[in-house]
C-alpha cells in the first residue's frame, strides 16, 4: 500500500491547473495509490525504524518506508562567499548577469524575477539567451512558462484489437512529469504490472 502525501491542495501545483492536477490525482488513485492533499508533516514516528509519518492535524500515517521529495535547493554558497547578491538563488537580471556584470548564472542556482525554477526547460531557455548574448547578439530572458497539458485515458489503440491500457501524455513541458519527484516516487513504489505496462509519452 502506497500513500502520497502532498503539502499543497493539488499535485504538481507549479505545472498544472486545478483540472489537470485532478486528472493526475485520479490517474494515480486508479493505480491503487492513496493521495492525501494538504498534508503537512511534522515528523517521523518510530524508535529503531520508521513506523509512520506524523501530520499537522494529529494523525499518523503508518509506514515501513518513507520517500521524501523536497525538490531542488539552489547551491549558492560559492556565489555568496564571492560577495554576489543571493536570495534563494543567485540574483540575475534579464541578461542573466549577476550584480557583477562579468559573472552570469543560469539553471537551478539562478533566481530571476523572484523565481527559482528547478526544472530543465527553463535552464535550456536561459542557456539559449546567454549563448546569444555571449555571441554579441541582443537577447533577453523574460521568464519561463510553467504550463503543462496533461491528458489521461484508460484506452489506447492497438492495430489488432482495442485493449484497455492506462496511458498518459504530457506536452509543453518535457521534463514536467519526469522531474516530478513526488509522482515519480509514487509510481515507482507501486510498480504493479498495470503500471509497468503503462504507456507514457512526453513531447515538446
């Protein structure tokens, strides 16, 4: 039995709207995984080994194994030691320059307009902008769209016959589902034959 605890009121809240998150939760639940949203954990229960996860509402979820997925934290220690401006990440402008205009930062360590993305696609977009700037071409990074189009169905077409098979398709953010550590951990933990046969395609 697998239980997915999520702090916010919907799954993948940075990538999905309420409707898309509900579809994802439904698809995960259909695979025998219990989804609990708005679940704030306060600690682990157990002496020699973990026996449960204590929640803020006073309940305890029994557990033999706990997978903690907390996302990405920027490693800005070197920049901070060098005297660069750092908040959650290394502060950069639309040209991806730090407060020292000879030093640039991109990817998961960079904070642009208050956002630290922690995703692959924004890093690719930042790299393209910075490459153009370093080549002497005008370019500016104005932020990344964190939208994901998620479609879930229980039927897939077979050339011989129609076979009920769970499948999902995500577009617009290639790394969105692959980098969703909560969803990945839950799907891996419940690796039933149905999930192993699930067909997932991710495209740009």
